[in-house]
């Protein structure tokens, strides 16, 4: 699943660590999300969407295989 986390984070000029702290995960989790190596749980996706004040589907881009 692709996502726009890095793009949104860069626009807001926040670090991976700042985002990680805001959503209560490790920096390594944010790195894995941004690199597509990890899919967020629904709870984490919701926290990230709330942090960026947008809808989950505007951050996480679902593509059918």
C-alpha cells in the first residue's frame, strides 16, 4: 500500500521523530511506513490522519492488485 506520509511530513517541516512521538510509535515505524515495508493498523492510520487533519484515504492509497 502506498502512502503520502513523507510528502505530508515534508510539507509541514516535521521530522520522522516528531511524527513518531505525536502518534506514539517509534521512528523506525515511520521509516518503515514511508518506505512501504509496513502497513499501518487501522488505529495507527487514524492517528496519522488526525495528526495531518485529513482523511485516511487521502494519506493511504489503496491499489488493487
